[in-house]
C-alpha cells in the first residue's frame, strides 16, 4: 500500500461495520467438566431428575498466555 493510500485511509471516517459496538455481546467460551463436591470427589447423576445432569457443569474456559521462551 502506498503512503498516499494509507493517508487517505487515515483521514476518511470509519464505516458503521468498522466502528466498535459497545452493545455487541462478547462471546464467552464454556467447557463441560465433571462436577465435584466440597471434598473434591465427583458428584453422581441423580436418577430422579432425568432432564438434568448433575454430574457435569459448565465453566468458563480459561484463556492462557503463551509460555515464555527460555
């Protein structure tokens, strides 16, 4: 891209697609993991509730940083 095109792009206003939208919902990645009680043991599924699975819960997925190179 030439310097003139960069300059024109810099001074022209952004289109509605390029503007940040504060009302836009953020995407939250979730992960299905085994449920644990306060002792750290797995929780079993309750047979009396066939539509709900108590053995698994959803948690937000951790966003890790890349490791530092030595």
